[in-house]
């Protein structure tokens, strides 16, 4: 049924999605308030489905401009997902035998590429279980090479294509042409080897080359975050509960950067636990899609299972990719600058502020692996931590150790044969 963006009729009934007891007449749609949310309730009063009409705002970073068109940012998809309820999991393996994320380095241990995989579970507007699988590769070297090739194509004074054996002669000629009797000039460049002996020679004194170098350093610094953000965003934009990338402006104007857009999303209740979704994501990452589908059918009581897969290489030719890269770098840079200001305000050494950030990030990852917020709250209480952001470093280390221990013990329990998990030895 095509959605027209209006509220459902008061007496409308639908069929319950898989896993919710089969076809039953539901209660009328209920408006829940702003943003416009309409809920479908089962005979027992339990929430079965939600349709939301969400307004995304450019000034909140939920939208950004790509060649004059509005695209939804990761923050925008996060807002939409408050209704859609799509669960995104990071499987432990990218492929069999490869960690996720996968950091690829060269012989000098310099980062060359990052690969990240995200797998999302949710229900489509028809109530079917849908798995959205996104694998993203951010090849820093290829991205840089492509970007610099475009630079010298559009700005010939920034550099040129050369053979390796022509570098010295080319720099000597430029030095001679730019020198005067009063002011000799020595030109030095940067040579990016494409395929021996051909490469790109760049003039290091050129302003555009300097700007590109700064951008390349920023990308290298935030490469994992960029790849992770794009993988997460791709999971969302290809999942049928949302399935939107470009939106139309409904109000506001581009110059003031205050545009707004309206998006309709669907959310269905499912009974998959965090642990079940993590196990299913591991099967998918290990190439056992048939086993994963069988598991999902069992969990959804025989419902249909659909998969949406995409393998993406981040491409500087794609305006949408470059928009996400730029937005992520800006967000990270703002966050880092904020931490510097916080360290200065609290008269903390910057390395201590960075340590705090790393420890809090580890806590966040640990909580995700634990998947049990009640136990996490209990650990905070046991360690007398009221605010994680303000906790002393030693308390943060204790918290990380406690979470790691809890996760390890649960993993050991999972590996035990059925029937003895959690069993305690008799005295």
C-alpha cells in the first residue's frame, strides 16, 4: 500500500507482522504526538507497528547539501531510526579470519585502507524480516591518488603527470624559470607513484596542493570513523523501513542553511534480542547466509526473510561519499577541539584528556558487547560512579576491567553445552 504521508484512518486494521501471533484485528491507529507518530496496537494493547512523519533539519546536522540536493546525514538517519527501530550490529569478523574493522597497513606500518562491515536487522513496511548488509572499504591511497589527479587536471599549475626519471629535470627547469638574479628559487615536489614509472608530481609550494595535503592528513586520522559512519549510514539508507538518501526541501533556504525535509518511516516490533542479532550477524559475516536466514525464520515464527547487500568503495568522484567524508571530519575536528578546550578549562594535560576520551570510548564499546544495561547500571553502582564523563581515570579503568570480565564470563557460558549454562558447582 502506497503511503500518502497522511494519518491512517481511525478505523483502519492491518495484519500483524511475523512473530506477533499471525493475522489479528488490531486497534485503531493512535497519534502519539510530535513528531507525528501513529501507532498500531494489537488486541492486547501491545505496540505492533509505528508510522512516523519526521522533520529533519539542516541546522541540526541531519541534512547536508550534495551538488545542490539535500542528503540525509548519519545524524539524520539516527533521528529516523528512533521510529524505524532498525538494529545495527558490528560483527566481530569482516570475513572469515579477518577482524572488523580491518586496518590495512604497508611494510612501514602506515595505514593504507580501512574496511568496516555493519549488519542491520529490522522489519519492512510489509512486516518481513530484512537484513541490510553493508561492507565499506576506504582505500586512503587510491582516494588520495584520485583526488590529486583531478587537482592537476583542473589546475595544471599544481602539478603534472611524470615518469620517475623525469623528476629531477622537471624540478630544475621550474627552478630556473622562477628564479631571478636577485632571488634564486629551488622547486621541490611530491611524487605519487601510480604504476612504475608513471606517477603524479605535485608542486609543494602551490596553495591547492597544501590544502589537499592537510585534507589527506585529516582523512588518515579519522579513516576508521569515516568508514564506520558510511557503513552505518548505508545500512540505514538501503533498509526498506527508511530507504531514503535524497530528500526534497519543504521549507527554509540554502543560503541560511536552515532547510527542512519531511520523511515517512515505518517501525515494527520484533522479538530479536541483542545476543540473537549478534549471533546472526556472525553467521552472515562468516558467509553462512542460509543458516542465518533459517535462524531468522525460526525467530520470526516462519516469516519471510529478505536481504539487501552492498559492498562500497568510498569514491572521491561520488559527491555523496565526499559529503559524508567532509561532514565526519568536521564533526571529529569539532569534538577534538572541544576536548582541547575542556582540558584547558580544567587545567588538565592534553594527554590526560585524550586518555579519558579513549577510556570512555572503550566503556561504550564494552557496553555494546555486554548488551545488558541493567548489569551495566549495577556495575556503575558497585564502583560508585555517578557520571562516567567526570569519573577519575582509575575508576574508568576499573569499569572497563569489570565490563570485560562480565563479557568474557558470558562468552564462556555461551560455549557450554545446552542445559549447563550458568550452572554453579555444587558445594
